[in-house]
C-alpha cells in the first residue's frame, strides 16, 4: 500500500478516505497473516479471519499511523504497529462478546465468533490474536532498534493488562452490581478504552525515538480523546441504532450500569465530549499540518454514528 493512500488530506468533517484506506490496509495484512492451513487447525484460522477481516472503525490503527506521521516513521513499519494494536482490539472484542462476559450475538454487523463457530474456538481465536500482536512487535521488521521493540512490547502489555484494558473490563463486569459515581466511571473507561488509545500515540513516539520528556502533548491528546470517545459510545448506546452500530444498543441501561450519559444526562455529556475534543486538539498546537489527521480523528470521534 502506498503512503499516499493513507495520508490523504482530511477535512474536519470527514475521515472516510483515510478510514477506507486503513481498513483496506488492515484487511490485506490480516489476509496474509492468517492464511488457512490444510490441517485440523483450519477452524481456528477461519474464526480469526471472521473476527479480524472486514468491518470495524479501525480507529486505533489509524491513530497509530497518524502518530507515526508526526515523526516521519516509515509507513510499512507504522502499519505493522497498527496491525498489532488491531490484533489486541479484535481479541478483546471476541472475548468481550462471550456469554461469560457481555453475551452479544452481533459484532461489526455479523455474528460474533462464538455464534458463528463455538465458545472454545472463540476463546482460542482471541488468545491467538493476542499472541500475534506481540509477535509482530518483537520482529526486527517493525524496528531495527531492539530497545524500541522492547518498549513497544512493554507499553502494549501494560496497556492491555490488569492496569489497562483488562482491569477496565473487570470494573465493567462489576458495574452490573456496583453503582459507580462519575469518578468511578471515568476511571473504568480510562482503563478499558483509554489505555489502548494511549498506546497508539505512545507507539508513534517510540517508533520515532522521541524522548520521554517530549511525549506530554501526545499523552494529553490521548487522555482527552479516550474519554470523549467513550462518552460518544455511551451516547450511541442511548440514541444510536443497532443497524448503524453493527451491534446491540441499549445494553448498558438494561444492565443498570452507570455511564457518562446516565450520570450527566444527554446534553451535558455531549457538551463534555465536545470540550474534551477541543482540549485534545489544543494539545497538538506545537505541531503543524503533520497533525491534521490526528485533529480530524478527534473531531470524528464525537461525530460518528457507530
């Protein structure tokens, strides 16, 4: 895939060309990575392909590419990191949809993996996508510097583990029986959703070998974007359609979970999301047009319908 295919100039109101391009890039790479073998493990590969290829916003891979663009990282290397984060995201969705978790039947407009195959295959498919993410990052093709690769692996492990996405998922499960206040919901979502978004921006800095002290603006952008993204998700759960979302809506309210919308109300939540996006974009003031894609992603986060 050529660099120009992803780095289109994006307006403040549309990310469609960039999202289409990154979606195509991810599908092509998953297709190559998950070639189905002619043996009895074929079902596992079929399940992984079912979950990984086609559909989804691909926001996290696009964030990685946009962050890498700030520091002129080679496009093919950036796409390898983008593929790794998408492996983690897809694994989390497979497990999140299981009957022991959220028990969902639809994801990305098609049957969830445990419905299309079976629960055991779904668990294995998620496990293997998780493993593939770290295999990709550890490969010298991702970066010639072993210290950069080690930092990528460490950051993704932290972001997806108990002090990141995994811990947030546990808090989300408990939320069905324990009513969180606004601080609790903010903490939950900073872990469940925000941690991986934070990795996407951190990865760009790591790939560009940017010193730790110079990463503060990217971390501020990621923090505010992550919260705004989740508020938008909560609004879609209340106001959106299952057809547009490609999954069930209204589940949080049915489960009695506290969300940004239930605690703040629709209008205040929408206002808060807009304020967070303005803050996220302000964190990029030290960058020029090379940050335009990140700015457009921030705006899209609260304008989307899925």
